[in-house]
């Protein structure tokens, strides 16, 4: 079987997230848990499976592009195999991540959950929720008429009063779609909903979750799980006073997010694990956020992590030859690279950052057909090094030198400077975590 170059190109697109419910995507999946330092998805799953009827609320975080969404997709698939009804959604599709409040998140959850339940034949009669939405719709229509010349008119946002034909998902979607697109509409909606957040939580629990749990049980299912992805992308900008938006959502208002009477997993911004409020968050939610670190490409002492490099090699080879077994793929390396050493170098220089490896590989494919030469890899790495280097100031180079020596990052300021910009990666082994430079930056004259 020869290499299908078009399929390989599409499989290496760094913007695509694997959907583990799709058999074709499952062929590309590599389990990196043994070389991440812990099996976070197993921990999340066990917490849910052993708790059964007792609701749980767990937090999940990690570096941008490290594979969180793919792992959550795997969690969804494994929980469904245990007969849970799992609602997974990317919150960024419902929310403006630059401007988020608790009522926005709760409405997004209510919409996604009710839509999934309705599609599964679960009957809901959310009369109280219907009344809340009608009040919001009335407010928007009353106030937006005067704003027709300035913003897109919401139109007659109506919530049908016929309870037999009322769809909660559609009703919420009609209102929140307009709110996402307009700051003015969002402000009006929040004026109505924020004082009623506890009422919204009660409506979700009593009119959505409770009847769903009962009907799922009657169907022989284990319960309801909600996975809210992409909340880690909330902008770290001031919200109220000296509070940033993530702090406001997960510290000030975290207790309300923890009140849903079903199993919930929220992704949270990694910066919160460097915050002075780290313990406050743990107290709000009952446990620390689970961290998904990088794939180890080298050990704490500096030597190569052969097991991590091996799995990254398999990730590249699986994108090219998904139908083959691991050993068979290794024999096909010459079709992709001029030598196994060239492939190893690409894997090591990714730093164990999954999306970073795909970006480097995708850049190779954009420039030439395989087999890729060592000189092409050098060119791609040089371009990537220049891209990163342009953004680094003199003070940041000094911080990077300190990380290279101390293997640590402390506090929110260093996080913002080094980790969010992907200048530094976090790794984990049985002895805990440590930090190291993005390997692409190693060897630059500024770090000599």
C-alpha cells in the first residue's frame, strides 16, 4: 500500500481535532499517557464511574495545543461505552471568549444538554425555563427597537407559549445567538439574567437534569455527563476591579458552576494553576484541576526520553499509514524521511507538544513531497525559530535563561510571559513536574 499524499496532508492539519467517535480518526490516535506522567483521562473517568448517582464536578487544564480536546473526546467515547449519556461541546461556539459571564455559560450548557437529550428522545417540559426565556425575550424586544440604527435588530425573539411544541434548545439558541454577536444585546440580556442565576441553576436541575436522569435510568443508562471544552480559552483580561475574567468566573462565581446535579467537567485556563487563588479554586470545586502536560521527549536530568520519542514517531507514521500496525509503520519510514534520525529530530524539536509537531510536519508538506530531507527539516525549524524569536524581548531572554537552569516557572507573570507564548513547556514524571525551553529556541545566540 503506497502513501496517499492527499490523505496524509489532510491528516496533518494542526487545526483539526480528532473525534474519537469516528473510526477513521481513531486510527490516528496515540495514547501518550505513559509519557505524560499520569493518566488524567483515566482519573476523570474513574471519578465519574465510581460516583454514579452522586454528581461530580472536575476541572481539566493544560497548555494550548497539548491535546486536551482529543483526550476529552476519548473520555466521552469511553464513558458512552459505560452507558453514560455524554454531552460534549466546545463553549467557544456559544460564547464570546473575550466577554463571558456565568449566565452565558449556564445558558450554553442548558442549550447543549437539552438539544442532546431531545435528539435522544428524552422528554422535557421546562415551563419555568420557558418563563425565564420569555422574560428575556420581552426585554430584548422592548429595548432593542431603539437601537435598530446602531446594531443588527434582534427581530421578534419569541419563545412559543405552546408547551407541547416548545424546544428549550431552540429557544435559548434564538436569544444567545444574538447576544454572542452584539455587546449591547449581551449587556441587556445579562441585566435580566444575572440577578436570576440561582433561578437558572434550579431550572436546569429540576426541569432538565432531574427528568433526564430518571428517563436515562429507565433506559438502562448510567447517567448524564456534561463536558464543557474551551473554557480554558477565556481571555485573561480585567473583569471587575483587579479581578481577571478567569478569576471572576472560577473563583468568585465558581460555587455556582459547581451546583449542577450531574457529572460535569470544565476546562479552565492554565494560568489559574499559577494563581494565588489556586487553593480557593480547589475549595470551590472540591479538587485540584487535572493537568495534561507535554509528552516527554527528554528526562528531567536532560537525557532523551526514548518512550516519548517512540510514541511521537508513531503519531507521525499513523497519519501517513493509519491502516498499518506499529511495527509495519516503522518499516515505512524511508517513504517519509531520508533517515530515522531525521524523524527523531523532528519529534524531539517539537518538545512533545502535539500541535507543534503537526505544525512542523504540515510546514514540511507545504514545501515539498516526502521523503523529507534533513536540510528541509533544518529550514522548517529555522523559520519556526525566527517566528518565536521575533516576539521575545531582552527581559524575556533572561527569564528563559533562568528556566533553562532552574527548570521552574513561578507565578502568573512568568506564566503569561513564557508558557502562554509557548516559549516554555511543562513536563511531568513520577516525581512531579518541571519546565524546560521549547527546543526550537535552544541554540539561539541569545541563550548562549
